[in-house]
């Protein structure tokens, strides 16, 4: 009489469940049937089964097609993990492989055209998918990102760096020009001072002194006819004083307004940056290069990298993505929600959303932290504020 299945709750049932979880031995896995056996006896029974024999006949009919499909799936999964988790950093190939096989549903290497990890790494180097180098510690690989969006972003960063260098060079040329002009002015002033030095007057012995005095003929002034001088003078004086006072007042008003506007614009332009990512904010994925399953998903920024990049942990599915700030956008909560100011004068300060203007794409907020606590800021752009993630206590 054979043994029946273990009943739920018994020690045997729990032991079987523990054994079924996690990774099993690779030599007892059948890739064609996608079946993992727990021991040698189970694998032997599986190889003698009718279903396994049918799969072997299918494989024998077209072995090349199956090998190419398995190899393509293995390389695709390996490169996806390398790109998303390690990016373009230099990393040990064995470390990436250990991360890949930690998933129990991964495709095994023994079903591909490569028998060893070294052969697979060499193939990555020959095809140009990675930069590989052999060291005493083992093989190291560096992913070569050929995504059009990444290439476009790198081109923009190069143009930006070039523009900054050109601007610095222009400033240096302007300073050098001013220095040269200042030196020229100093030399010119010195020469004029040397020429203007007074010389002692020396009179010759036989020279005569002559004076040339010309007397102008005195002419009698003509007398103009008398008019009402008092009235005209008073009227002219009043008009002149009124005009001068109005001009002065206009000048004072205009100069005050211009000074205020200039100070505000300078302050805003000085405090505003071209990067806005902060930790602990909720963002929305906008890029389509990762696939439709990630577009429109929301997550939390858990780490900011190099000001323009971030590590985002999605709410659903719960995975981490390395993204650029051009691939995400800010999230605006409902009225009364908590936000963080991500750009401008009050960057990093917590605030409360009190008004939402969707027609003009702006909001009004009330600061809750910082030296300006309680201050209401109006007409803040959607790009300058973002929803704050509040952890459940």
C-alpha cells in the first residue's frame, strides 16, 4: 500500500512546501518541459515519461530554432537586469549572473548555445553589447546603452557643457579686454602728466615786451518795451515748477518700480535651477522607452543621483527604476494636500496646497516650514511643486 499525500498542517506537508520554495539544483531541471525536479529519482522518472519523450522529438526536429530562442531569451533577460540595476557602471560578470539566477523562473544557461559564463561574456564583447575586460579577479563588463532617448539626453548634456564652457571663455576674454584697456588708459595718463610739467620762464637779453590791448567800443544797450512782466513771469514760473515736479515724481515712481522689478527678477533667476529632483516626492513616469506597462505609473524618489537622475520605487509593480528627470513629471495632490517646493526661492520647504488653477497650470500654497512659515505664495507653476510622500505611521 503506497503512501498518500501529506495532509495540510502536518510536519511532512510543511517540509515539502519549504523544499519547493527557492532554487533547486540545475542538473535536475528540464528546460524543454520547464519542470524542476527535487532529487535524482524524480528527474529520472520525468525523463522516462511520455510527455518528456514528445518534447525531445520536437527538439530533435528543429534543434537550431530552440537553441536560438533560448539563447535570445537568456541574453535579453541578462542585459535587461544589467541595464536596470547596474546601468553603465563597470561590474563583475559573475555578480550580475548571481543576481539573474536568484529568480527561480529564470532561463538556465545550459539550454543556450553557451556552456560557460566566460563564453557568454566573450560573445557580449564581440557583438558590441558590452565592453568586457579580463582581470585577475575575473571578467568585468560595462553595458553600452544604445537607447535613442539616452543618446539624445547625452547629446543635450554635451551641448549644455559646451555652452557653459563658451560662456566662461567669453567672460575671461571680457575681463582680459578690460585689463588691457585699463593699462592703456594708465599709460596715456602718465604721458599727459609728463607733458604738462611746468617749465621755468627764461627771458632773452635783447627781446622786447609787447602788450596787445584791444578796447571794444561801448554800445548803448537797447531798451525793450515794457510788458506785464509780473504776470508772465509768475505764470512761466508756475508752469516750469509744475512740469519739473511732475517729471521728478514720474522719475521717482518709475525708478522705484524698476528697482523692485529688477530685484525680484534677479532673485528669481538666481534661485531658479534647471534641476528639481528631491527625495521623498511622488513623481509620474512619462517616458515610453521602458514599455507601456511603466508609462503613467507613480512612485517615490528614494535617491537623487547627480542632480538630474533619480532612483524611483514604483507603487505598482513594486520595483525600482533608474530614471532621468526628463522621464518623470511632478504630481499635484488635492486641495489641502502636502507638497514640497522643488524649485525657486523656497526650494525644499514643505507647504499646503490651498488653491488649484488648472486653466493657468498654477497653484497657491501656504508654507509650513522654513523662516517664512505661514507665508502664502501665489501663481506657482505645476513644475515648481510636487506631492510629498507621507509614510504610514
